[in-house]
C-alpha cells in the first residue's frame, strides 16, 4: 500500500480533554551518557505532539542530568 504525501497525512489527532494518558501512547527515548541534548529535545517533542508518557532510558551516570533538565512529566 502506498500513499501520496499530502497535508491530510500530516495531521495529528486532537486528544480528548477527558482522555487518559495511556490512551495517548507512550514514547521511549534512549539517551547518551555524554551528549544529552538530542535525547532531551526528543523527549520534550514527544510530549508536545501528544504522547501520554515519555521515558528516557540512560546510564546511571547521566541520569542526574536528565532529571535536572527535563520536566517531571517526562
């Protein structure tokens, strides 16, 4: 099955106000130990586009960086 690229394929569903976070999907972002910027941007982006949950998986050494710089809902 193929689709032509068109604006109708770009639209994201608008979440219901009474919807549950588990109904909106879950994202997992794997973060690096020394270069944390891309993982932090990606996790913030998943929440902005409507994911219900986002988990950042990283090494124990870099976990404090992610905890300090990401919002609590990530």
